[in-house]
C-alpha cells in the first residue's frame, strides 16, 4: 500500500543487521528443468549490494539479455525445490498460503496441466526462490520462436509491426500480474494461486480461448522474505515498490527483468490496504515522459471495468471503490515518480495498475484482532484481488488487438522521435488542464569519455544500469563532434530516437519543480541519474547523430594505474567506488595517508594491490604529488544509528559498520573500538542513561561524528558538539537541489546538485565551523516538491544560500560533519556517497596535517 509520507521516519528493527544471506542451494535442492518438447499446438517507509541478476533459467534471463528466441516451447516444467515447513510463517494466521506451500502447489499443477510453466527467475535476499508462472496454450518451439520474433519486432521495428497482419492476428498479448511486493500485503499471492489453478485446469471455452490468444504471467510473490516475516520491506529493509529505476535489490532486479522481457500490454500490482478498494489510474501530476493518451484511454476504461467487478462481489466492505484519477485531489495518489511497479511498467508499454484491496490485516490489526476476523478479512481481500485479475483478463480478451496496437504505437513514436500528442479536455471523462504534463525530448544524451568525464567508474555504472533497463546505448569507436563539442572515442551516446525513449529520459532528465502542481505529493518527486549518479552527462538538443559507433552490452573497463613501478600512487575520492577501493586497501592492512586536500596516498609497495582494486572497482590511481606526506588513514569502524538505506550504502562502500541505537548504548555498547559515530536515526542523547552519556562524551573527546537530518542535529545540540543552529524545512519537501560547494576537502569534489527529504540548513555558525556546501541562491529546488509551511517558514526561499553541510571541531577536539541533505537516500544518489565517505575519513583522521 502507498502511504503519504509525513516527514522521514525509519523504524529500527533487527532486520537492519541483516546483509544478504543466501540459503545453500545444495541443502534445499536445485531447480531442474524438464522441457516437454514438441507438444501439439495449444505507504512510505524509507528505503548497493551489487545488483544480482537472476539465473538463466528456461530462457527468461537469456531473452532479457539478448532478446533472442528460446529453443523451448511451452510448457516448461521446473521441478521446484521444496522448502521446509515453517509454522511461524505470518501468512498462516490469516488462513493464507505460507511460502513453503507454494512450490508443492505449483509442482502439483505442472504435473497435471500442459498450460502452466514455472520458472525460477531469481532469489530473495534470504535465498528464497522467486517464481514466474506462465499460463498459455501449449506452443511448439517454432511457435514460441515466432512469438518472440513478433515481440522483438514490436519493440525494434514498430513501424513494420503496425503493418504486420499476421502479428495482429496471432501475437499472444502478454499480461503480467505482480503480487505481494509488500510482504505484509499478502492476499494477491493467494488470488494469483487461485487464478493459476483455474486457468491451468478449467475446461471453460472462454478461458481456453484467452490462453490461445494471450500469455498470462504471474510473479507469485515478489517479496517472499517479507511474506514469511510479515514485514512490508524485504530482508534489507528496502521498500521494493520504491526501487525500480535504481534496482538495488535482488527482488527488484528480477521484477525489472520480467517486465522488460515479457513486455506486457497490461499489468497489475496487487497491494493493500485502504478503506474500500483503490484502482489506478492515479491522479495528477502524471509522469511527463509518458505518451499519456495511449495510457489513459485504456487505463481509465479498465479501471471502471475492475470497479464494476469488485462491486459485483457484493461485499459491503468493498463498495467504496476509489479511482484516484476520478476521485482524488492532485498529488494525493500521483503517477509522477518512476520508482513504483506500475509507473515503471508503463515505460515498457504496459497499461498498468496498483490495486489496493480494502481490509487491513497487517501491523497492529494482525496482533490485536481475533484470528477469525483476520481470516474473514483476508478471504474478502483475496476475492477482491482475484476480481481485479479476472476483470483485467476479460478486458485484454475483448481488446487484445487494440492493446497490442497501442503498445506498438508507443514504441513507434519513440523510435521516430515524434512529439507527444496534445490531449484535449474530455479525452476521457474528467481529463482537463490539471492532467496535462508533457516534455520535449532532447535529441540525445552523451556520456563523455576522457578528460571531461568526472568519474569513469560512475559513467560505467550509469551505462550498465541504462542497458540493464533496456535503454539503448551506443559507444563511439572514433572521435566525433556534436552540437559544438568534440568527444573522444569511447564516449557513449543515448540516441533519444528509440522505442523506450520515455524510460531513457526519465532516468536522465533533470525532472521539474512540481510544487505548484499539487498541494502534496505522494512520495519522492525528484529522481535523476544524470544529476545524482556522479557521471558527467551532456544534453544534446540537435545535430547530426551519424556517429561511427557500436551498441553497448556492457560498459568498457575504467580502472587503471597511471604511474610507473616504484612510484607512490594517489586517488581522489569522488565516487563511492573510490571509497570502496580505499577501504579495500585499508582492509588488506596497507598503510595509507590522507593529504590536506582529501586525496589518499598509496605507497609504491602496494602497487599490486592497487592494480587489483583498480580493476575490481573501475577506479584510477594517478602519480602521487611530491611534497606533503599526509596524515595516517586507518580502517574505520563506524557505529551507525542510521536508516536501512544508509546502512546499506555504508556497507556497499566497504566500511565496517556496527548498528547502534539509544537502547544499545544504554545496554553498554563499547564505543572504545569505534572511530566514527554516525547518527541519523534511532539515537537520542537526551534519552541515554548516565553510562550511555558518559560513553558518548568520552568518545567525542577522541573520535569523529557525522550527523544527518533532524535526529542528527538534535544529537549534535544535546551532546554539545558543533556550535550551530539547525533549521528545519517543510518535513515533506523532497527533491534535487542545486548547491554551491566550498573549495574544501569535503566540498571541492562534490556534485553541484544534492538530494533532500525533510531538508535542513544551519545558521548561527560558531567559531571554527566551516561551510562545506550551501544551497544555491534563489530557489535551490531543481526538481521535486518543496513548499513553505502555512506560516511561510520552511520553504526553498528561506533555504536560499544557507549552509547545508558544515564541519568543525568542538572544544574537546571531536571532528564533526553535519548534513542537512540526504546523500544516501534509498541507495539512489550514488554520486553523493563520496561526500559521506570523505566526511568519515576527515572526521576520523588523527593528527591532521
């Protein structure tokens, strides 16, 4: 379920201590493929482990990687490994299917039906299999290859696909139904299992006709760890429905690869819970990159169709149906950010929906309501969820040709570089000026190689992410000029005349300030890989794109050592990958030095190790300058009272992190072996007992402190660290902000943009406080939603020019860095990670030069 954010609240739990733990396949039994051969035709919680690609099983991942036809037809049988029974599975109390019962059910159905195929498309963070179930009439391998050729033609040659009469008659329209992405919103899985069994076994002619003309794909449970544990988030405490254009989690990678591979014409994402039943399409603001006319004409029509089906169930609890496009004020349930399943799927050609079933059974209700009432509610919810599936499949059956043509047209416009269409008032009932969000696509983006590229590692990471999302990138094999600039060979070009241009643009554009478009926004309103991922990216508005180039499958290596043997090396930490490299070397026991400008010196004796980490992380070491020796830089141990996303990012950079909280310090946590205390969530100095306060005070006399946000600023004030006054902006403000950086070690290599959520700034700066970064003057908001409070305070005009990152030492000698920004937010703004790493290194440096 979506929840409107009120500030930035993170609940601490034991799961914050988890890293990715994989259950041993050898202990559980590996999935085995048994192709049958030639059958006859037949609410917002906050959120890099490296992205984990799903295994190449039954052609799914292979197709996702190279779009070539599978040698298998349908059905494709997988003997799923069966997990031990877990009587503590939270679904059991609700009368729903525990995770361990899913594989046996699917194995049983595969044994009796030739319409069902089950494939394992990845594993969860805790090692549970992710199941993709396909329902369709059996296909010979030759028929499957033909279907895949048509699917590729729709994307790769949409103009010809629009003229292909055989495709129009015989292409099986794909439908994707995603379930249980929030682990404690269970019932979509059970509705899916009912539909799977029905479609696999029914003799009803209408259903058999549906399967002869369509493929129906079910992601049975997108979040099996959360399902089992009864948590909204996955095992890394990430909200998977906020992670789509970042793809930091293994479950999200699997979903990304499903949607780009099957390329659905329609998709449902089954959630809970609201009072009544909520059915997208959303209210405005809608994503400006969509060809919205192609979405809303079917999105609204089938929304009404789902509403009718839900009401026809007759449950009084489900009669209060809500279609946000029709029923909600602007922003309360918007379709702006590309981070959600439904909004992301639209970029791959789907008419998509978030479905919110009506009766709450999670959180406090799970623990306080009688089991009989919980089961009554879950039964109603399952029926409602299944009704949304049945109604949508019926709509696809009745409108298959129009939906396929609609998807083709979406891709055709992108490939042709056509402008978005003007949508007149009344295009569908209720459409008006408030719904009209459009953009002008640039001609291309260029990610330069060579001296003008800020970070080769960041550029390679960005290119690899774009390609993983099915955005087409080409690499120049010789120097070229474009729009008055010259680029070296090896530079990357994202030609915006491509079928999925909307996805390419939403990842690379700045976005816009939507503060005036809605009173509130549902969640994050600014999201830009071009501005926040640390790579230099140029916008090209026009010019001749006939550049000698080749398509990119993976970015070229960027690591290297640019100094001869016997010479000391240097690295500047301007990306999280650089921090990984430094921490790797420190972890090997190599003695490093940190210069006053923040660069790190690696001794010539560690050359072999430097070459290894340069290759591993894609970073470059240069010749160390003569002169200044630098201060010793040791491996830091961080005590971190932080949100799950921040913990994830810190560990991704290779820091040794020990989670702490008010409770752990009160219980006697030993700070004597800690170098840096990082505080942003779950630690209150004023709630520490006497021994806890004494431990913090003793630590402050020798260690470094880094704070972020309201919790961090309160800790700073209560512990009497830096002499500053923290000023809070509006608590639901969020987005990309323009900043100006000081020529200090923490500011010199920082990006000119940052990210905020519940922004802060600092005034009344005491003696010895250094401003590392300020909000830009004027309106600092580049993209997002940031209004003033009702009393006029807390807005972007009040933040103009104010200090947003500061550093200094208190009178005891504690070296403190304070952030009013959100540099580690949801594993997204990777280009900001280095600023935190530099803050940690600075605060922990002993005897600074």
